[in-house]
């Protein structure tokens, strides 16, 4: 797991979102304008083109990069951006340009919760935070302790408070959004996933766990393939424990319970036409990968199930 360990040691960030969660129109808007003008986010007329304030321009850039909708052009020092892997699948290949399919939201969450360099709180909360329930103060204390363990510089108290608050608002819906249309809601689209629940009386926030019925099996397989490539590219097997509890694993990022995860894995052989297969031998649970045709990262949206909800 050398590649995984290297990822854990990488740089961290607790800002960039300007305290705003992203909204439904932001990522499609970023993808549209970046194809015409790769330097849009540094342009004098960026606010006019994007139709938002100065801080929101920076926030849109942050979220687009964190979810891999956009990526920096090599050697441009971040001045020029282009569509990233997710951006191409969603906005170039006819996937789901208006984020109408919940599978698009699952994929955005998958990338965000694995983006340690740009969205550290999101990544650590889903992948290494040990508790199911927490307060904002408790999560801040955990982040501080983690930074101290890694010998990393701690940001200011105010920065951490803003970052943790933004993290919670990414997944826990606000009461003000009730009755509003998707376009008018100030909530993040990822609140639809139901990953966090906040008790307004006790201020406790809780991760939910479950089978995630809105997550398509094909998209789950594609995410498993990406995780596999990142942590054990040359191995032909991956253990159930790695898939359920590994840093950046589907089990961790999607917060799936073990029974539901096992049921998903048992369907893999059918879903992937035999590329992946789950088996339990002598008490050892693992997934096998055929060397031929094993790159599921090239799955198009139709095969992965994205767009299926809006095409019915």
C-alpha cells in the first residue's frame, strides 16, 4: 500500500471555498466557460461572465478543482484550467450536464472525499475520523491532533471553524431550504445523498451508514477500479478489509455497512462482465481482477449507470 501511504503524507488545505458550499449551477457553469476561456477565473470580467461575486468566483474554482471537474494545465501555475476527468464525463460526453442524476452527485462526492490536498477536512472526516457522531468542536480537535501527529502546521482557529462548518453544510441540509427549487436552494447538491444528519437541538452531527440504493452498481464498480489502481495497481486480488476500511476506499467514502458492501461485491461479476469477481475461500474474503480488460476507469456513463435516472 505504498501509494496509499504517500497520499496520506501529501499536502493539506483548509480553505479555498470562501465559506460557500457549491450550488447546482456552479460546476456546469465552470465547465461551460472554461472551454471558451481557460483563464476565466483570473480574468477581470470573471464576475460578469459567471454571474457571481468575487469570493464566489474563487469558491467555484476551488470546488471545480476539488471534484475533478476541472484541472490545472501543466506548467500554467494554476493560471489556466481545463476540463478534468469528471468534467469530461459529465459535460462533454453527454453524461449529465445539469446534475439531474443522483449518480453524478455520488461521483462528485467520491472525488471530493478523496481530495486530501484541496479538501482535507472532507477527506479526513470520511476516511480516518474514528467516530460516527461528532460536534463541530470535536472534529476541529481531531484535525488539530492529526496535524500535530503528522508534524504539520496548524491553521488558525477561525480557519478551522469555517472549514468544518462548510464541511457539515456540504452534506447536512439547512432548514431554510425547505420548499425551494433546486436552483434557488443555497444547500449543496450533496445534501441529497443523506450522508450526514445534524440534530439542531444537541448540535450533534452523525454519519449515516447503509446500502446506498441510489448508487448504481456500475458506478460503484468504476470507483472500486479507481481505488484499486491507486493502492494496488499490480495486484490481482484486493481484500474485503481494504475495500471496506482502507483510506479512500468505497466502503469508507460511501459509508456502506459491511453486509451491504458484501452484497455489492457479490454482484460485481455480473456488473463487470467477469472483470471483477468476489469470492470467500477458507474464510478469506477478496475480490479477484482479470488482467485482461481490467481498466474500468474508461467506463462511459451509460455503462456506469449515470444518466439512467434522467433518461427514463
